[in-house]
């Protein structure tokens, strides 16, 4: 909780500084603060990863499926930060292009999940 409060204070300080600086410097400052927040936020994912590993061992889940879930999560987080920075920098079309690219990447990452689902459906239908 303390880290969250410190990060919130950093964001508010960055906001004040961004309002007083030139546009080019404010975008760079926002980028730097976003990277620091992302690095700090990774520590919050450690318990989630530990829980997923415990869930995997208890339920005999495939580790590659959980890895896909984590990759998709990080792609979405990074995309959202980068897209917001593009919008702040005055280029909404780059933000939309990045979101389109990330959607394609998420679909590409999900192909093994769709294949596993298709295999399961085929096994179920063969048993009927």
C-alpha cells in the first residue's frame, strides 16, 4: 500500500511538472514516470504469479497456458501506457495503430489456447 501511495504522489508531482514544462519535455517526463510506475507495479504481480503457480500445481493446468495469460496481460498494460503517451503527445492515430497491433498480437498469442480448445471439443464430439 505504501508503494501505491508513493507512486500516486509521484504521478501527481509529474502532472504538476508536465503542466509547467514545454510539450516535448512533458512527454518525456510522462514516459519516464510511466516506466517507473510500471517497474514498481511489477512487484504487485509477484503474488499473482505465485497464486497462478499454486493453482497450476493443484489443478494440473498446463504451464504454457498460464504463460500465455501473463504475456497477454503485460501486452495490454504496456499498450495502454504507450497509447496514452501517444495521445498526450498529440498523436491519437499512433495510439490507435498501436492498439490495433496489440490486438493482433493478443490473437496471435492466443492461438495455442484456441487449438487446445478445439482439440478438447473434438475429443468430446468423438466420445458422443
